[in-house]
């Protein structure tokens, strides 16, 4: 057993660092490293730069425009992207619907959607959750009834991230109400400009807009927008949700957060000395850094395990649970570290979709930008993607056999 | 990076696991603790025969070509069975201290005797005021003719009651030196008692005791620190073994214990607590790999920061998981005759040995602070 990064992997990581430094525009990098939320324009510029180099979706197969990288290479690339402050591209498209389309879609769907995803030209949203189907997703009620060469879709989706900007939605819809819940669900692609689609913003406690309600009222969807087979959608959704285990720990994001937190602790003072020299604060920050080290080690173990290794489920199961908790705790500590600057509402980004502001938003030091907003929004990290209580039940049933 | 074991390491793991399962049940352990030595000298001879006493040492150090990975394999199995033989204090810490500090002839004499099972040695370094600060040595040694005279008091020395050879650290002119002292030498008083987990320990009072210098005078502290770091990682491996054993024992208990006309595993509140125990155990196991990996670090400051991080994370997890194991067992969990409470006792010992969490958190934080200052 050796525990150093293999020389080839270490060299690869260094190569990626140099490449990113070379191609990431400096103004975008500056905003990213200061913790600003990336603008839509920044994301799109960055996607095109990546796509010119074939790096938009490095985990996709080469034949669909990916690079066929190993999970390890991809993880190292992510570490370098987050450390450099690169914008986070359209996750719904690249991580979720893209792999479903190249795995289960037909040739026409692949040709129509995949290149546009890689270039950042089509924005996607995920239409899964409904008002009465959250953790119990299989109980969803939105219906799609076949009429000639169309489906007529009726229902309501909620918590739909980026629906207000999306061109397309990939949705789970009920096509058979007689079958058991999981067996009557299909995977459908819906053009957000179709008549009958309406989007209502849901402002979240960070005063920002990222999630929405989507109402589907007699929406006519061409039958060729069905992915795979009718009533097989639940299987595709499960594939999508377990597609990338190690991503769920989000350790590259947390590592970047921690670097920003340290920068705050080096300048913000209490009792005349920087927080990093305050033993109580330093101990709390150190504890989170140690938690991150343990989580990173778990990610590395998962990346090195073979599919089918009996220990894989046990190790992978910790990632989402602990990764999401740590993201919350580090943002919380940053808010505390900022003192008054952590309690006032200051701008996160130029052009962010904020709700009507309650009072003027004065400028603040760059390092304070966005932390309050992030800490508020991160209450969602332990809820989305399967609430952590669901994760615990999954661990109890599948790993512990309880 | 390879997380998988070599064939030799797998064979070692199988062999030590087989021993623990076949020859080391809980009742046997209870009997050993009540015996004269508090452990079995027959087992010790078996350890020597099977090559385990040199499993974690390189061939230059008179071992069988292994290192910290082999030590972790042994210690994890020992933690699972709550083994009471002085493996950690003799084959890991004392051997590492000799390897790091002594000269070639001293190494050959001491290490080959330790590996052969002929000599039980222990590092008598800890003092009651240290609480993890290895530099805080108050025992003194002064030159006396060709040798040295030692005075002072060592505290809570694992393996101390049974040791033939004491490796005693003492302050000398400009630093700390290490001395070989016969356990029966004149002026050595051993105050024997037992630790929370039942193992014997000793305080050692040294009054004008004759000691033989190992290696160079004033230069032993870095080697002692390295030996203790290996010892800490050994303790952490024991913790992982103990946690894992407590976790699955509790799982099995919940599946059989009936209350309210059903087995306890059907209660979601208990399922979730067990899920959290699993998460803690898996993170601890991951962190252990990181701790093993940081031991060869050439920079002692960053090595010690890495060991400290792992000490905090793993011992806190071990106490939490084993305490939960007691809670989920209910009353049987707090009885002397049932094993689950003894996993907790070993975890409590691990948490306090070689400095508690606050000490290690502070040492780790100091490294972060230095790195930030260097970057500024």
C-alpha cells in the first residue's frame, strides 16, 4: 500500500493547474476567488473556452464530445477549477441530463442536445420534485397522456433550480397511474417556451432567486421527446442520481471555502489580534479543517475502489451526509468571523437575481461578499439531493442491513 | 496512490485476525487481565514466532521489511479484540525510539532482542505534567564517570510493569537524551496500577539510577517524537478496530433484541443513530490512511500536524461511536461482563494518551497559522 498520489496523477494535476491559469480570464477568476456568485455571462464565456479545448464535460465519453477521463482525473480537475475560482457551469445539463441522454437517448436526441450542452448554449432545469413529492419522489402526480404524436402534460413541479433561465426541462411524469408508483413514470424533455408552461420564482432565505415553481397546464410535448422507454423513467432517474458518487462530497468547493475563511481570519480582528491568533477561533477552524481532511481521504478511497467492492457503499455513503453538513458549518463560521460584516446584507454579485431589496445595499470589503447569502442558502444542502434523513435510512438499510 | 494491500500485507492481516478470532475471545482476555502479568507471555512468544514483533520494522532496523502500514494492520486487529499484550509499547514505540536514536551496535543488540521476543522494552518518556508536550522533560541525567545518573519520575508508562529494559528520556546539558536502564537496577521503583481499559501501567521513580546513553547526548528528542508519532498512529488504528467491532456488534444486537413485540432494528430513530456511527467509523478509517501516509514526512512540523489532526478526528469519533454502542445496547452495555463497554474504555484511553484533543487541536492550528503567515 502506498498513499502518495501516483506520479502520473500528480503530473496531471499540475498540468491542469497550469492550463486553467492559462485560459481562465483574469476578471472571471478574480470574481470567483473573492467568492462572488458567477454571472450568467461569465459562465457562458467559460463554457465556450472549455468547449474549444474539449473540456466541457471531461467525464463524458469521447464520442459524445467528452474526454473519457477517470473519476480521479476529473476530481483533480475539479480541485484545480475551484481553487482557481472558475465559474461552476450548468450542473443540471452536464452532470444530470447529459449522461442520461447519451446512455438512454436516441440518436436524434443526442445530436440535438449534447453539442448545445457542451457549448453552454442550452440551459436545463430538472423537473423532479413536486409540492407533495419531495423525499417520497415516486409519489409524483404530474401526468403525461399520449394523444397522437404528442404527450399532454399537466401538473406542477417545484424547487426547480434555474427554471427561470432554462430553455429545457427534463421531467419525471406519470404515464401509467395503474402500475405501482415507480413503474408508471417516464422521463420527458419539455421545451420551457411551450404554451402552458409558467414559472413562478421562489425567493429563498438568502434573498436570492435560484429555485422556482413550474406550472404545466395542458403542455403539448412531442412524443419524440420521450427518453428511452415509456414507464422506465424511474430507472433513468436513479441512474442519474447515483451517476457520480464522489461529486456529492463537494470537497473541492469546501476546500475553496476554507481558503477564503482563512483569509478572513487573517485580517478580521478581535481584541486587537487577527482571529487566526485567537486560540478559541483557531481551534474551531482547525476542527473543520480536520473534518475536511477526513472527508477528502474518504473521497480518495472511493475513487480507488473497484465497482463491486463490498466496502464501496459504506464509504461512499458518508460523502453526501458529511459533505453537506461541512458546507453549512464552514459558511456559518465565516459569518461569525466577519462580525458585523457577516450580519449585514451586502451584494453578492453584479446582476444577481435578488428579490426586491428591503434597504440600500452598501459596498463591503470583497472578502465579505456573499458569505451571509451563502450561509443562508446552505441550509438547503442537507435537504436537496435526498434529505440527510433519507441518506441515513439508506445507510441503515443498504449498508447495515437493519 | 494504492489503497489496496500487498499480498504479504493481506497474509499478515489474515494471520492476526485468525489469531484474534481463534485464541482471543473476551473471556480469555478477562482471565489474562487477572493473571500475574496482566497478559500472556505465551502469546508474546507466539507473536515473536509469527514475526509480528518485527512486522513494522525495516530490515535495517532488524525487522522483516515492513513499516507503518503493517503496524496499522496489527493494531487494528488488536483493537478489535482488545488485545492486552504490550505490543504498542514494545514493538512499536520502544523499537522505533531505538531505531531513531541509538547507534548501530546498540540498535543491533536491542532491536534483535525485541524482535525475537527475548526482551520486553518500553519508552519511559511521559511525565505527569507533559500532557502531550514531548519537550517538557524534567527528569535529569548528569555524567558520572563513564556513565550517567538519572533522577526523576515517569508517569503512566504502558508496558512499564513487565519491561526488562526501560528507555528513559532525561534532560542533559543542552537538550534531551535517551538512556537504557535495567528495570531491576538499583534506584528504580515501579509503582504498578491499571489503566481504564484494564492494561497494566507503571509510574517509574528514578533515584540516582545508573543509565547507559543511547546515541548522541542532547540529540534524542526528534527521535523520541518520531517514535511517539508512530505510537499515536498505532493507537488510532486500534481505535478504528474497536469502533468497527462495536458498530457491527451493535448492529447484530439490534436485529435480535425484541421490545414492543418487534426487534429494535425496526425503529428508525435507532437506524439513524447507527447510520451516524457508520459514517464516523468510515471517516475515521479514511483519516487513518492519511495518518499512516504522513509518518514518512521529512518535515517533523508538518508530520506532527498531520498526526495531531488524525488524533483529534479519530479519538473523538471512537469515543462517540463506542459510547453510542453502549447506549443502543441499553443496560447490558454498562456491565463489566459484556465486551461493548470495554471498547468504550479503550477509546477513552486513546483520547487521553499522548495529549488530549485540545493539545492536538492547538498544535494543528499552529501549523495552519504558520502556513498563513508564510503565504502572507
